[in-house]
């Protein structure tokens, strides 16, 4: 070797340096230090054999980590309910309830009598109390499960009458018509994509009708020459109306005037309302069923109900969310743009002091997650060069923004205020000044 350059194999990063990397350090928490050390040591060996450049050892170790469970990320996308990011983050109260319920619980036991009790009655009581218009309530795994249970128990072998304008795809290729027909119910489609009248529904009713289904088109809007029939009118037709409101708003929210809520929908005459727990309600993934006590009882007793029952952790989180509805979702929806702007400006100033040039730009946040498709929320974002997007997304914690015309926008609306410092540090970890 003589006077040649230092053999790169001698520059292989040390184990303790590698284990201090934020991603690898975080992995030791879930995988254990020994497993991560073994992965690091394999990557070092490859560099010593000359298969890797020493600078590639860290990345090779990260790539070799087993696929982790869901990782905590910072949502700077400006999408309040991002389905790919797990929709609603739980409130601190709900998180504490989940942790507390992780051991043995009285989920199906009455401690006073020592007898078996109705499963999850705390959550059911809280839901019933939150929507007094409901004669009874039931909870299943998600919104889709709530629809499947209603369709199976009330319309298998019979017909569900539904407008062609409401046969929606709820995401990732899952379509409501397919879901409903998988239960053995037949769909009786009425009207057209843009217009359906009450006469269309009336003409389709008969002894074969299980129920009329009203679906809130929660992830798109049809505008122009349109007409749809509301629950109030459908309820006069003499058959049960099942309303899938989607978002899980229990009462009206003035910020979201076009978003149906459970209480108003029941008062308008719906026999049953179905909704998700992890959208605007801001709770865990769950399917809520509210309405006529006799119908709810039929759903509860149907054999399929057992396959859709919710776990104790979900029940714990749902109960806490219903008792303390000040959720992060609500905070993000109602965040004051002036306050958001100040947070972004402070972040820009502090990054500037460290030589990072960022800008403060107005942004538009959305509800997302199949909710309030027309609503735009005024917001503020930190604007960085696009080259920050990938390293921030793959860092620890991952920070997700939105790339718009060559810039990465970090919208702070859905970032908890106490995480601004974590965003700053993540930006500083991206190598290079601008
Ligand atoms: C989100 C949504 C669903 C599906 O609910 P999940 O909880 O995701 O299963 C069904 N219908 C409507 C109208 C929705 O918005």
C-alpha cells in the first residue's frame, strides 16, 4: 500500500458510533441491543471484505433491520386524518387508558356480582350518553364492519336500496358495493350518478327490501346538476333507513357544516347510523352503530357479531375518547392559523441561526381520511428545498411533508406544538447547508 490512500476498510465506522445513530438506537428499544449489534456487525464485516464502502455501513445496517411495527411519525402533511398514517392519533387520556387496559381487565365481568357482563359496557354507556337520540348502540372493528353487520343481519338474501350516486370506493380498491354484496344482500341501485329522487327509491321498494342505505360521499363531491334525497324524506318511505355517515361526528360541528353527524341523522329519522371511530371522533379504529334498539339487538345477537367484536384496548381508548373529546384531531382541525404562523416563523428563525434557509409560506390543510372533502383549512408551512423530503421521511422520527413545485412544505397544523423542536432537530440532521 505504501503511500497510497488509506485503505477504506480501516475506516469502517465503530460499533458504538453506529449504535448511536437515531434509527439504529430506536431499533434497539424494540428489537433489543443484541439483535441490532449483530446486524451492525454483519454490515461492518461486509465493509471489511470490501463489499461496501465504509460510508455505506450505516445505511446497510438500517436496510437490514427487520420491518418494524408501526413507527411513530410526525405528520407535517397538512392532512388531518391521513389513512396511510393511521388516521386519528389518540389523546393522552386514550393512550393512558390503553396502557392501563393492557393487563387483565373486567372487560366482560361485573365485579359487583362476580358474573359475566356485557362486553365493553363502559364504551357502550359512554357512546349512548354522547348521543341520547340513539335507542341503543353497538361497537365493531371498523366502519366497514358496521356496514357488513347491518347488511348481513338485516338484508342477507334480500335487497339494499341505494342511490347510484352513493356507490363509493372507500380507498385502496375497496368498494362499498362489493363489500355489501359479499354479505349475500343484493343491491338495488336507483337513480343516476348525479341525480336520484325520492320517487326512484319508492319505485324500488317491495317485500324484498331489507333497508334503504344512505351513504355520505365522504371522500369526493359531485357538483353541478345534482340532486339527492335526504334521510328525512327517505324515512317517510316506511322501511328502515341505514345511514353510513362515515366520519363519526356525534354532534354537529360548525366548522364542518356539510358533514352529517349521528345525532342529527337519527333525529331526521334514520333507523341506524354507522360511522368510524378513528376519523373526526378522533378515537381508535372502530365501527360505531347507533339507533333503533330492536335493530341493534338483532345485530348484537347475529353470529357474525362475534367475529367483528372489538378488543379491550380499543374499548379502553374509545371510552376515554368519548369521556374527554378534546382530541388531537379536534385540536388540529380548530388550530388558529395565527398561532400556526408564529410557530413556523420561530422554527424558520431558529433554523436560520444554524445556517438553514427556510421560508414561511401560507398553506391549505384538509380534513382527509374520507371526511369533509370540500373543506379547506388555512394553515402555514415551513418551505424547504425538495432534497430534504427523502432524508426527513427516512430519519428518526420520520417527518412527512408535502412536495409542491420543487419545495418540501412542512405544515405544522397536525404536528403537536411540543414536537416543533423534534422537527427542527430532524431538519438539522439532514446533511449540508443551503
Ligand atoms: C371511512 C368510511 C367507511 C369505512 O370506514 P372504516 O372505518 O375505514 O372501515 C365507510 N363509509 C364511509 C362513508 C366512510 O367515510
